[in-house]
């Protein structure tokens, strides 16, 4: 009965924690300055615009909220991997 709602709550909570980690990594990179910081800032803005439009399209085509949260989590995890590699 509560399975899907429970999973959505868990996924949303994990998304919040994972997002905070990525924000910290990005702030560190931005604080360092230079061309890498400029590239990260541009990438961050374009990713957010694309992710928001993708989520809107998913909702418009009938995707569940859980699917949208799962999509955001995939993107956040990919950013975390990229930012911790080097």
C-alpha cells in the first residue's frame, strides 16, 4: 500500500543528499577560478535548463513523479562521478 510512496520519499531524500554533495564539489571548483571554473559554470547552467525541460516533457507524456526523480538522481550521480575523478 505505501510501497510506491515510500520509495518516492526515499528517492527524493537521497536526491537531496546527493545534490548537496555535488553543489559542494561545484562550489569548490568555482572558488578555484580559472577556465575550469568558467566551463563548469556554463555546463551547470545548460544542464539545469536541459534537465528541467526533460522533466517537463516526461510529466507531459505521463511519466510518474518517481521516474522524474530517478532521472534527476542519475544525472546527479553522473556529475558526482565526473567531479570526483579529477
